[in-house]
C-alpha cells in the first residue's frame, strides 16, 4: 500500500483507489500538455486563437483534476467524527422524503427470499437469505491465495478472479438454498460501494442483469450499512444447518420484523474493517451519525501491516494470522504507546502505532535495516510483538469506545430522547476473539459504573455477528437488502453506478 509497498498492492478502498486514479490523471495531464506543445511545434505558428483554446482546455483539465484530487481519501476524511454535526443518510432518503420503491417490492405479508451478492474487494460472495433472517444457502470464493504472493490485494487480479467466480458462486448459493431457478427468489441485492470500483462492477452488473431478466425488485447495498445491519440478524438463524429444520417462519409485517431483530434502533456501532474504523450512532435504516473515525489507517489495515512486517500470511487479510500468533506471546513484552491517549474525542489513529511496532522490532534486532526484520526476529519475538500490538490496538479501541458510550449517556441526560445501551461490533476485525472478549468486558464495566446498575435497561449489551459473518460474504448484502425492503426502499436496476467512495450522505458528490 504505502511505505514499502508498491502502489499497486492496495487493500484499502478509498485512499489507494484515489491514488491510482490520481496517478493516471497525472499521466493524462502530462500527455495532454505534451500533445499541446507538439501541436504548436508542428504548425510552427503562433496562432493566438489556438493557443487561447489550448490554454482554456488545459485550465478545464486542471480544474477537473483538482476537483478529483479533493475526493482522494474522502472516505477516510468522512471517517473523521464531528459529534452532533453530521447525520449520514442513504441516497434518496431525507427527513422530508419517503423511501422509494424504485423497482417495486416483494409481497411483505409473507416471508420472502433475497439473493445477495458481494464483490467489493477480494471475496466473491453470494447467499440466499429469508426475510426472517434464515440463511438458506451461501457460497464464497476467497482470493487469499491469489493475493498472497503480492502481499495485498491487486485490483486487476481481484476483478479477474471475481469474473471467473461470479456465475459459479451465484448458482451454488441458489442451489444450496434449494431453488432451481432465480425465478423462485423474490428480490436481489448487491454491494454497490464503497470498494474497489472494478470489483464492485462485477457483482453489480451480474445482479442488475438478473434483476432485469427475472423482473425482480433490486437493492443497491451500502457495504458499511450491510456490516452494521448484520448485528440485527436473528442469531439463532445465522447457521445454514438450522435453516432446513427450523420453523421460524412468521408473517413479515413491519412490526413483527422489527421486534424479532436481534437489536433495535437506536444503537451505537463500532465498525472495524480493512477500509474503515468508525463509531456511529445508528438511528434507523439509512440514518447514521458518525461520532468518531480514523485520522489515518483503519484497524484492519494496522493488523495487515503488522502481519506483513512479521512475515505472516496476508492474502485474505493479515488479521487472523496476527491474532493466532498473539496467543503465543506476552502482551506486555514490547512497550508501545497508546494512540491519542490525551485527545478528548472519539477518533482513532493507527499509523503511529504501526511505526512504533516497526521501531520496536528494529530495536529487538538491533538493526535499522528495512525489509528483512522477519528473518532476524525469533518466533517468540514475533509472538510478543503480535501480542503487544494487539493489546495496545484494542486498548485504544476500548478508550475511544468508552468515551463514546459516556458521551451517549451524557447526551441522554442532558437532552432526553431514546436510550442507547446496545453496542454493535461489526466488520472484519470483529471476528477477532480478543477484541470480542475485551469489549464484552467493557460493556460490563460501563454498566456497573451506572448508579442504578440493577436496572436491566441501563446495562450495556454487546451484539456481534458470528465470526464468519463479520468478514465480507453474500449474506450481508442479502440481509441489508431485506432491511431496506422492509422499510419500503428499492433501487433502479437499470442504473450502472457503483461507488468507490460512498459516504452515506453525499449522493451528489459521490457521482
Ligand atoms: O470487513 P472485511 O472483510 O473487509 C472490508 O470491508 O475491509 O475486513 C477485512 C479486514 C482485514 O484487514 C483483515 O485482516 C481483518 O478484517 N480481519 C481480522 C480478523 N479477521 C479479519 N483482524 C483481526 N483479527 C481477525 N480475526
Ligand atoms: Zn467489509
């Protein structure tokens, strides 16, 4: 990604996609300027009109380039929390406007089924989920092996792998769900952003073709909302093995649907993935208020970079390998600073911690040579570094989250309104057992610090999807589409848009 990595080796959706775009834009600019110069030399004239036209053309180009540059890293800039100021909304929904059922709705008085497709990064996922939360069938093609040798996700290779896998994965999910044709499924949902644009396009094109061919309602899913909403999936039903035997079927009225959700709005969410690290107040479907975000790297990115430093497998994300190695290490062995310790807000920063990890590793090896630290460190050194990094990274999360929880409580005391005592922990890193355990303890600690800690209503409860549903897969698109359909919102499948950056509220800027 950055630093020692070649620019192509990109895992992050926002900044790196932007950097790639900017590089090619720069090349184009150089090309245009050189073409303009050639033209002038060839004619050998000083045709004022032509020079003037060229200048105007160059000015327009530069303006467009500068405008585009402003978008670089926007998703991360948007991560930066501004308490109480910004409310993020899905496109086409505002305070004054109802949701649009742009491609119709299935019959919501009985359970309906949705095919969900996900291809935003390096996993091709598809699943059929029933409106009561039962995952009927799912299939996933991970590209870990393909990207392993590059040390990160290579967008072009990822796109090719999605293209190779998409038909097979969709067919497999449909077959596993017990359907013989997509005609039997009631609606289709697909991730349309944020993510790697060329990868998003593979899934989005497939889903839109299917929706149009079979005349099904279509939902373009926001990837971050999909991660968040997984915390509302009825948990018992999260395993395909229970789907065939369970009889958890009921009329899908709005009321029943809301009450059987694992957690109700409003709630607090910690979203920790490869591309994002945010704390949000989740107010309703499509309505999120960001109260903390990352100033630089995401937590998943930090795990991936530490994995690379230690020479661990990073193909499908380095987090699981760091977590596994950390179990063998001493979390207090390597002193590392807790980021933003004295900053009184809910933002995150992991770039300094990553550098501190590298420095600590260099110190252990007594060398400042780049690159081959992994060969110089003993296995126990590596385990200690992994454990110490994980310990401090999670401490940072705990501190920021505790502040957010206190903020929410204080706001409620000062302004009244709905009580928030539910915490959703979502995104790929939420699969991490140490993080799950420590945040569970944090919820207990914050509950017992309440005056009336006997009151069940005042206790903080944590909701986290099963690990396999924390990382990217097809069920998240299907379930997010179900949630959108239940509030009466679907999209037009004839649009071709996908969004590399997809801030919740900036429909006009994202285009
Ligand atoms: O949500 P996700 O699958 O993709 C994005 O939307 O980014 O998250 C992937 C990230 C990767 O950075 C990966 O290393 C991290 O989640 N991750 C983990 C674990 N499993 C996945 N990090 C720490 N511990 C884990 N067990
Ligand atoms: Zn994700």
